[in-house]
């Protein structure tokens, strides 16, 4: 059967490789991708078209592995009941001539983390709020200089919205059916967005006080909504006391190692210190420094007192992995059900975040639905890749965003594109997020200033509002859509029609400019349109239907 090589390190159960007719096989028992005990997943990487079959023997039970993904390698995978680190397993692989057991003697035991994410957070819908632009309920705490409510956003000028204002609009939030409020930073800062804090353990006085925050969280909980607080732990403002001290005392400052400084004295044009997005106003903290870590951990302890359900740690795209691992261990020890989200989508291996905001997914959505720069088949392949290479625990808690801190999705989208865009957002795997005002079609937005919410309903895009409301209600009604189940049913690059199955819920998206007639593989029976209540019948395992241009249909099998 050709030569067989097994690395000497195999006996120590570290990553190993095999050659079967000059092909490599790889499995790493320390890596969550290759062995995910909580999800019951085991994977094997093989050079392309090398073997014909693979089996895994788990505690003496033999399971056939499926070819789950092919790219630079073939990846074989199997799903078994969840297991723990006492489980023993081995592989049997075969080519057209012979088979071999790996390891030849003994077994492998998993060393990857037992990665558990809070069950309550799986597949939830989020509403992201910057308090300053949502609603101004207390003009007595307004900053001295502010923009008129409804004026175009300008620089970092505030509007005067506050925590009390969110509380006065609970009925509005409740009516839309959101599961989680993502409360953007409320720390003291010289800006509307509060991403440049000078203190991590207080509430900006222009937004309210601790009593009002406690009351808001309590009321949201009474309405069955969770609350996650976004905290910029990776950087500060330039008026943060430690940074000011370095500015004044230079190398003599006791805080000189709190930041990543390249030279002294400090300068801002260009900055000679590491800063978020290269902007001198956001100096990055040195998260490997013990004093900095203690400061951040103490700050999180302070916010835990308010009964938040989770934290979003960011907003840098890359965060010190060791810092996040220690942070996770500390907060999970205090509250295992606390949701820990973050901005670094690398840190999802079981010692980092429970979920992240995958920029590559947001970019794919934008490229397909708005920019039209990738085909439907390429979009499908990229989605499958994301689903395959990410832990299933994370896929359910990952945040899927459209708008960000610099622009609103309605600014970039043609009106007709928003229909299929939001339909995908609310029917794909993960936790969809919309920014305050997106549901009414707000287009005002500037970098770090996303405008003020218009409470005059005549200004709203009522059709869009109704559509988003309906999609959220449908997602709440059908738990299949909140699961990890996803199967591609139909891909057409010419008509730009894409269809997939979410565990009995069929979604058909037409991103093209013409009505499309589609034949889908489906079990025979009656299907109901979840949005219109129209019924369709599948015959000969084929469901035939039409989908209007820039539109979608969502169907459920009735019988």
C-alpha cells in the first residue's frame, strides 16, 4: 500500500502526520477545530483525493466519517454524541488498495478545551444603541455644546440622548421583539460615541447615573430582554490620566509601560505610539502589562454589579490572546452564563470569546447583495467555508452586523437590495444585529457619529420597518432558524437566486432584477409561505415556484 510514516511525537499525542502513497494525514488533539468534545465533532485533514474512506473508533464504536469540505485539503468529519477528555479514539483510513489504523497502537485522547457558550445567547436578535443618539429624556444632563436633535451628524458632537431615554422607549423595543440590547460604550469621554474613555469605572454624566442604569437593566429584564455592554478595553482617550502623565513626565512616568510607545516625547502627527486605526485620539493599552490588566479586570468587576448579561470586548481587530484567556477565566469563574463577545475573530478556540463579529462575513454579505462583486456560487462556497471552519458553539453566538461605527447600511444599499439583505440577515446562522434607526431606514451617519433617531413616524420608511418587524417575529416563532442547521438547496449565478434549508424552513432569495422561476429539491407535500400564508405543493420531490425580482420567499413544510 506504499510507505507509511508516523511521526515519533505520535506517542505523546501531539499533532501527527501520516503518509499513505506519499500523502499526508493530519489531526491535532489539542486543537478545537480537529476535536470539539462539547459539539461531538472530530475532523481529519488529508491531502486531496488521497483516500477513499475514513472511520473513527470512539470508545470501541466505529463511525464512518464524511468528506465535509475540500479546498487545499480534503477534510473528513463526523458528529457523535458530546464527549469529554476521558474519551479514547483512533482512526482507520483506506485508499483503493489497503487500510491503516492511526495510531497503530493505543488511542488518542482529546486535549482541546471543553468549550461551552451560554445557551441563552444562541441565535438571538440584537439591537445596538448609542444612547446619545437614541432619545433625550433628560435635558438637564445635556453637554454644554450639542447638536439639535435631527441635525446632520458632525464630528464628535453630542445630541443629548441618555440612559433614561432608552428606558422611556422600552415599549418600542419590546414591540419589535428584540432579544438582546447591545449597549454601546457609556464611559466618561469627550465624544458622543464614548470610544475614547478617560475612566472605565464610571458612567458619563451626560448619559445619566448608576441608579438610572440599574433601573434600565431591571426593566429590560422584566421585558425578557438581555443587556450586553460594549467596553473599549483595548485603548483609552488621550485625556486618560495615565496617558496624560506620560505626556507630562515622559520616561519618568510610572505609567510608561501602560502603552505601546515607540519614542519620546509623545507626538500626535504622526503618532509615535500604537493607536486604534492609526488615530492619535485612541492610544492602545499594553494589555501584557500586569497593572493594565488589573485595571481592566477591576473595571469589569465594577460593571458586573449592574447585572449585565454579557460584555463586548473591543474594538480592536486584534487583541492579545493571553489577555483574553485570563479575562475569560476570571469572568466565567464569577458567572459561567455571562456572555463574552469580542472584536478579534481569531479568538474562538475555546479560551477566548463566546462569539465575535466576523468581518469576513459582513464583507461577503456586502459584496454579494450590494456591490454585486461575487457570484451566487462563490457566496455559497464562502458561507460553507465559514460554517465548516468555525466551532458550531460560536456560529450561533457570532454577531452578524450590517452597519458599523462609520456608516449605515442604508447609505450603501440601493432601496431594492435591502429586502433580500435583511431576509438573509434574519435567516442565516448566528445572531443578527441592527443599529438603532436601521429599521426605519436612517441614512444619516458619519465616522463615529450615526445621527439621532427620528421619533416622528412620518419620517420612517414604514415598509422597511414592517418588513424587519415581520422577519424578527418569524425568527422568534421558528426555532429552526436559530439553530446551526443549514443546507444549500439551489444556486444560480445567472438569475442570482439562492435557496437554503434551515431545518424545515426553506429560504429563497432573488437578488436579480427579474422574476425567477425556481425548481427546488423538496419532500413531497404542502408548503406554506410564512409571510403570505400562500400554500404550494411539491410533487416528484420538486417544489416549483416563482420569486419576484429583489425579493424573497420563506416556506415551511406543513404536511
